[in-house]
C-alpha cells in the first residue's frame, strides 16, 4: 500500500494539528515524504534515489519464520551509525531495571496498591520521568518484561531515546504525547496507546506539560493480536484500527544532538550533529503504531456469570507455551452488564498469572474507592484479590432484579504475565503506596448460614431449583 504525505518543511519539528496515518495491524507498509524516494524493485540499490542511504532495522532474527518475521527498510539522509562512541550517561538513571534479581528488586506476595503520583514542578522529561515498578526475567536473555510508570512535564530536547531492550507499550493517563519516530510522527491522547518496537529512535514531546502514564516493556518478543477462537473473524481490537505513521523527516544541523540508548536497563549516550528523524522514505512491517481504546469491540456474558478478563485482550505477547502469555494487555472499557442472578463485578480470584492494573479515567467496577486514575495495583501469582467490601455489599443489595446496567466513563487496564514480577525498592518505599489497601477486604463479613432448608430457599430465590 502506497501512502504519500505532503512534503515536509525542512527543519520543522512542530506537529501539525492532524497527522496522516496508515491503517492495519502487521501490514507491510510503504511511505515516502518525497515522491520517488523509495527504491523500486530492490531494497539496497548502489545509489538510492536522492542520494539517500539504505538501512535495515530487524525486529526478528533474519531466519524467523515468515509469519512472525519483522523488518523495515529506512532510506535516510545519513545512516544511524554516524555518531560518536557510546558512553555511560552522566548522571546515570537510577530507577530503570531490565534484569530482575535479588540485588535490585524483591518478591512480595502482598496485595499492593499505589495512589497516583503528582507530576513534579521541576523540569523533567520522559526519559528521566520513567521509572520501573516491577518486572521479571532479563533483557539480556531476551525473556521477560518490565512495568514502568512515568511522570514528566517537559519535552525531550535535542535528544532521542532508543530502547535496545524491548518493545514499549505506552499508556498515557494524563497529557498527550507527540512522538517523533524514524518512521514518522504520532499523536497519542489519554485513551490511546502506542507501541514503539525495540530499537526505534524516538523523541517524546509533551504539548500539555504535566503528563503521567504507564509503560509495559517486553523482552525478546513482540505484541500481536490475540486469536479470536469461537468469537469468529471479528471483534475485540480490529486490525484496521491500528495506525502507523507516514514518512516524515527533518534535515537540520543539531550540534550536540544526543542519542540515549537504553541497553540492559542502563543509559548510554552518543553525540551526533543531525536529527535522527532523517528518514525520507521507508517500507516494511516493523513500525511504531497506535490504537484508540474506544474502538475496542468488547464481548461479554449475556446470561450468567462474569467472563474471564482474557475476553478483553487488546494485544498479547505469547510465551512458548500455547495459551500462556508473556504479557497480555487487557482493558475494561465501558460496556453493558446484563447477567441474570449473577454477581456481576469481577469474582474473587487467585491466579497463577500475575496482574498489574492501572486506571486511565473513571472508576473500576471492583473497587468503590481507593483505586484512582493514575494509580496502580499489583496482585502477584496466587495472591488473592477481588471486589472490596463496599462493592460486594452494594452488589448484593441490588438483588436479583438489577436490570441491564451500563458501565460508563471508565477505562481500566491490566498487564498480565505468566512470569512473577519482583518489585523495585522505590516502588515499595514510595510515599504513594497505599498501606491500608488490605483494609478494603477486612470488612467482608460472613453471610454463611446453614439452617435447615436455607440453602434450598436461596437457590429458589436465585431462579434455580436444586431438585
Ligand atoms: Fe484477577
């Protein structure tokens, strides 16, 4: 598919009100900011059109099976190798982890919850505002994940970040993100997400100033759409709603421009004197993309019981075991609840998987209070969790005659993994941790009764006769 964009203004790093995107998850895209910039018939001609350099970026090994192979060809004014040597960044970043072990994080089976973190007044950009909350595995061994959060208030200036460790799925909760990438520019508002695959250089601009959000990083694998099974060919996140950028470039002299490379959780810097966003044309299937969560088509129970949250999977990163995710991104969007004689909120639960939750806006159906937009919770492997006391009592009080009810104005999400996360010390010691979280369940009282005939009476009330 060919999708051309009006030629860029040289040296213009501002974002227009409307950007043009290419549609489709996993497509093989082609885009050129100047007509004729994309070589035809081959990837690496002796001389590329307009004297551009050809450069491939590989997101999978060369020999990965075709159905999972991801790579793109970038045609740029100077190749990305044109920079001074990498050096450890000074000052180092103290709160990024990509290899979780006893030296940098700890096991904690307690139900954890954090209140939202206010954005600092002092200037801080996306790189320094990013901090790891928890994770498992190792970026070096290409297996695992990290969950980060960020609070930032200023745009990255004369620098770009390149994450060599894994793919980043960014969930803004407050403040828009205007992100320049080597494939073009994307604008993301709270309620949308962006995936920046491993290795792409990008710069985060914050047009709204104070900003906050969540990030899932996966090592050694990429996000894909979940299989739909008996749902059929349609539903959940539609491939056409995923948007990739169109080619855009800037050609300008940028003395001291810094490439910040996150490599093994450490930051390294390399200086060059030009913008890395100098790709005039590109083609391929390895590309940043965004998705508007309001376009999700939820499926749910229409008679009894509460469906397992996997029914709301937007994107998944599979592990080697069938049906077991290294990381699922699941949302809890506005929807109708219609189940009969059913406890409609999420059930009480212990899970072999570990669940990190965040809230983008509104409330969450299982927590009457305490779980706030910008906050987070973590329920590790086999740690019990479920509706708080207020939610349980209010739900039961509504009784069996509760009619269809629309959950509106809400967008919660979950990162769920088969790997058990270790938690970073600054997250456990954070002033925003809710040390009273357990209290939300302490008030759950026993409704148990075993008077003669009592159980049968209750079953009849529920619309079922045990006979
Ligand atoms: Fe759960």
